């Protein structure tokens, strides 16, 4: 598994595991737990979750899945904006830790911009870090102007990453956000890297996949993994899906294939507002 480096020098795999909408259907619980555990065994040891997912139900599932595996995992969770005051973020983190069955998070993210001033959230994050409750902190769904404001706020340059929507059909971050992050040595975390399976899988994706004897969405994921400075966190709620994601990591797209994908999924030629789902 290829690695990517955070600003402080710590490395994580470029391919992790997302968990959005997991833990919400009791009949699928065992299958989802088995999928997460398989992913860890294959080296997809970055696991991303959030207090928002299932209003805590997903964190509980992740905690159960990682029982006995915690030391092998780089664990990420996210705080609601309305919980992101200096005191609120500390309380929210404590609740997430309890649901996850752990004493610390490796990375804690502000889920999106809210009304709480950034200086308060940063102060809360730093209190948590000094107490050993989190090791790193970052943000999610921040556009370039948000990141500039964050870095202009005292302590804001300790941010480790920005997690955003990024895939073949959502290439807006390439125009200015991705270069801004790259200049500062910050990885970009791509959520929904295959658009939750909704990417159009006919045409060029199907043609490339057919020639390689793989699935079109594996080509789409391989494209995200090919981008420099990007961590992909696709969700997989079955072992078969986990294995398919893992196999995409080893697909080395050729220059010709990348050109074909660029032609059909055009890169941005002007600034686009950051998209969210």
C-alpha cells in the first residue's frame, strides 16, 4: 500500500475506508464489521467516521469493528459545526471516544464551516491535543478562502488536512484548493471518490475497464489514487467491495488512459465553488 505524508511527517495509506451510512441497518451489522476488519488486514488502516453518521451509530459500529485492532489503525472522526465551540468540541470528542471505545483519535476534523469562530474551534482542538485525546486536527469541506482564513487565525497552520468531495465528476478542487494544499504539504482527503457509486459507468470508463478486465468504478477509484497528494476514503460495506477497492490501488493507469479520462471528465478551467454531498 502506498503511503502519503502529513505535514508533521507521519505517513498513512493513500487508500483508507469511509463509513458514511454504515451502522444504520441492524441486519447488515455483521457484514459491515467484517468488511472493515478485512480492510484493515489488507492495509487500508485509515478509517474515517463522524459523530454525524447515524447520530453516533456509525462510531459505535466502528468501535466494535476495531476491537483488538486499534493499535493498527489511524482513526479519524469529525465534529458537528454546532458542537465546535472551545468547550463544545471537547465534550463532543469525549462522546465520540466513548462510542468508539478508544482513549484517543489520530485525527479530528471540523465537519464543515459553521457560526462558531475558528479561533474557538482551534483552541478546543489544541486543548484536546495537549490532553492526548487527539493527535492531529484538521477540517472538512473548506474551500480555498476558508483555508486562508484558517491559516490567518492564530494556531490555524497546525491543520493537518482538508477532507473534501473529489472524484472524476467533481474536479473543482483541482483549480486552486489542491495546489494551495500542496504548497503547504497538506494531503487532501477525498470523500465519495466514486460519487457513492453513481458515476456514469458507460463510455470511456467502461472501455478502459473492459480492456483491463476490471470494473468501471475501479478505474474511477484508481484515477483518484493516481492524483498526487490525495487520500481516498471510499466506503465498502461488504468484503467483496473491500477487495474491489483494494485491487483498484494496483491499477496503474497509462498516459493514454489518463488523457481519455481528462477528455470525458474535464478538469476545471475556472474557479468553482466547493461542492458537498
